C-alpha cells in the first residue's frame, strides 16, 4: 500500500491507543498506581458494547454510550473492591493486585464469552482517492491511491472529541482542577479541603468511561475476544511512558508515535517479519527515554 494509506492506519491505531492511554495515565498520575488490569477494562467495554448492539439491539452510537457507562461503573466497582482498601499500602501492592485482577478478569471473560472472536456489524462506506500524485522511486509507489472508511473516520473523530472534552474537564471544571491539584501534591490538596477520595472515584469513573470507548473503537477496527485489551496493554503503557507518565497530553502524543511506528514498520518489514512491528515501537520508546528520560512532555516518571 502507499505511504498515505499506512499513515492513515497509524493515525487510526494511535487514536484508540490515545483514548485508552489518557485513562491509564490519569490513574498513574493521580491514584499513583500502574494498573495492569486496564487492558481488561477495554475488553469489558468492548463486550458490553457488542452485547448492547446485538442482544438489545440498539444502534451503534447508543451501544457506544452503553459501553462507556458500563465501563465507568465497572471501573468504580473494581476500584472500590480491590484498590481503595489498600490505597495506603504503596504502589507495589497496588501493582501486584492489578496484575492478579487482570489475570482473573481475563479468564472469567474467557469462560463466559468463549475463545472465539466476535465482530460488530457496521455499515461500511469506503471512499477511495486515486488521484494522489505519483512520487515513486524505481518500482516503489511511495504515495499511491488510498481509501478511507466510515469506521476509520469514526475512530479518529471520537479521539478528537475525547481530547477536547478531557482538556475542558481538566482546565474548566472544579473536578478537573482538583484532579490536577491532587496529582501535584495529594497532602496539600487534602489540607486545602479537597475530598481526595471523591477525586479518586472520579478518576476511576473517567478512566473506565475512556476504556469502554476505546474498547468499542478497537473492536470496530478488529474484533472482540477475551484478549482484546490484554493484547494492547503494553502499547498503552508505552504511549503513557513515552509521552511522560502522568501527562494526558503527553500520552496523546506518545500514542500517535506508537501507532505510526507500528503501521509504517509493518509496511516496510518483509512479510515474514511483520510481527516485529510492535518491537519497533518499543525500540523507539527506549531511544526516546535514553535521550529524554522524562518523556516527550517532560513529566518525571514517579519511583515505585
């Protein structure tokens, strides 16, 4: 395929990774934990959306809203049940608990939903652009024609809407300002009268809503299975660290870097080595951190 087509694939991949990475990095920056169960939150959101669109059935936009609501509620329930009781024990117990919770959730989903992949039924409209200028080197067509589908436009458009909404939340609302204050200094925020437990609950709900949305968008592009979110957790973690752990804006940039690297390396590598595309993204992550340990956004990674 042409270069423009691969860039488009990278933007789509980066979009749903970015949505998930925002939720992941908010948990890290405010709750002060690395939640390895977050991939399963995406899987739960994808299955809730699939169930709503097939069993009820409801239109896809309504199914997305149902997945977001279900993701927010599920995230809060899991946090209250497993993480809130051990908030004061430190990041290591929280990390180990999240790993165990992720394994348990993944196996429960596999037992209930089975191992087979499921697919969203969507009406696809494809627009082709074949009049792109031909800038070729020898036999290789660098640009060539490319196509855009409604699913791809939906994913990118949803990501842009999320970016705007999160920015407005963090900068224009009392809850968002309290989140930023707590992320800077939780003790000082408590002294200033901020209900830190309420802020934690708000972060869990927001992260679950974003996970539900990202799970459905990912499933629209690929499929839904018990490992839908688990297969993406390392890319989400990499995007968060690459952008500067704790920075939602850095997570967005990091996600698009990861998405573009994966897409372009998949196109450039020989067919038998396409599985190394994810490894190429990690190489970029390591290279950036060697030059700038605090990540793209300049936010220092907290010590566990």
